[in-house]
């Protein structure tokens, strides 16, 4: 992965940063925690194709925001009613109904803008937050605004970390990589706890 990212950036420069950050949103295993710190480190090297920190950040932000749109539109195309229909038909296997989808959507509608903003700052969910935004029909302009603001903060942090760490830029991925796994594990645990509590509530109601 590291060699491929290096080759892409060395051959395409700022375009490589934008393309890699676009792909990172479609395929989360491609780590922004490695791409942008490498861009920051590259700015310290003589004869580099990406000498400018501000342009590197801009390329990363544009690639990320454009990459967020496919998942956003997937959510829109699937649609709430289709999801609810699938939940009512197959959701019994995980104790999820159309009514539960309604409750989740109502929560997102109350906190959607904050969820998109903060989601862009959290490894593990930053590439996935676009899907519920589209699914819940969040307006495109606010989605782009909050995505862009959150992305600017995240990309700037990663780029400057790589710039300051120099040749040790891979430490960013080394330390943040496990955070992604922890966040994913916490989300899975939260989902399991929710299912258990729901089943317990159903037993009490009976």
C-alpha cells in the first residue's frame, strides 16, 4: 500500500493526492492517515512535485469532498422506503423493523449536520457518514458545507503532522490506524447492545 501511494504521488503530484483521497472515500482501507502525512513530508524534500502545503491540503480536501458524493447519492437512490421495506421483510433476523428505521432517521434529522461535521474528524466512520446523510435526504448544500469544514480540519491536521514529523510521517498512520479499529469495534458493540436491549424490552412487553 505504501509503495503504491508513494508511486501515485511521485508521478501525479497534486493530482495524485486528490485521486488518492477520492479513492479513500470509496474504499476505506486506503488510509488518509498515510496519504496526507506523506504529502506534508514531501513538501520538505528538494525537487518534490508537491512542494506547497496549502495546495496539498486543497487537493486533499477536494478529493475527499468529491469522493463523499457517491455514497451520498447511493443513500438517496436506495431511499428510506426501500430500506424500511427490506427491514420489515428481513429485519426480523436482527430484530430491526421499519419503525426502528423511522426512529433512527428522526435522530439523524435532528443531529444530521453535526453528525456529518464530526464524522469527518473520526477515523473509522469519516468515509461512511455520507451514506446516512443521503439516505435521510440531507440537503446537498449543507452536506457539502459541513463535509468541507470537517475535512479541512482533518486534512490540515494530517498534512501538518507529516510536515512536522518529516521522515517519521508514517507514525501518524501507526498511531491513528488502531483508532479506526477501536471506533469500528465500539460501533459494533453499540449495535449489539442495542439489539440485546431491544429484545429485553420486547420480553418485558410480553
